[in-house]
C-alpha cells in the first residue's frame, strides 16, 4: 500500500522543512542579532544557546530526519514499487551531506571552540567578530539550502507515488 510511503515521505518533507526553517532563522535573524549586541553579550548568548540546543525539540527533529532515508527506502521498495527511489536518495544525500556532515565537521566544532573560550578575553571577541559569526552563518546557510532541497525531494517522492 503506497499510502504508508506517501505519508512517510510527506512527514519527512515537513520535518526537513522545519529543519530548514530552524537553520534559516539562525542565519537570517539570530546570528546577526547576536553579532549586533554590544561587547560580550552576543558571545554569552551563543554559548548559552549551545548548551540548551542539545535538549531542544528542534534537535530532535534534526535527528529524526536522519532516519527518514532508510525508513523511506523500505516503505518505497515494499509498498510503492520504488517509484520515489531517485527522490528519496537525492533527499537523503542532501540531508546527510549538507546537514549532518556540515554540522559535525564545521558548525559543531566551531560551537565547541567558542564554548571553551573565555568571553572576557580580547582574543575571544576578535574570533567572534572576524571568524566565528561570518563563517558560522555561511556554513549554516549551506545547511538551510540542503534541508530545503531534501524537503523538496521528499515532497516530490510523495507526489510521484500518488
């Protein structure tokens, strides 16, 4: 029954869309706002965000989308005849490479480095202003685009199975 696959692909599309919105909000609003506040306040706020994010609902959605690829592959092959396979693989690749790999190779190590720094130090403030914020936003924007692309691919997969 392809209904299970269509529902699964639609839920994955929604989840990836939520992830894209989460990332976009950081790139477009939160990080520029943190950069604009005076002195150490932006650094302190980002350090607190990095502590709180690990127990947030948002991170649960981000992790849940990692499991969308294998689940959708099984549902598609068993109940939808493989019609969504190219779109599932494309969406999964976008999400795994553009979100997961970028997160663990770029953004999370940057967050960890900032977390270990003393926000009172001049070197921390220089790192924040000249390296952390622009680089973090750039790579976070890659995550936004990848999650959006994955959402589109999963939506198309659901559509072709109807």
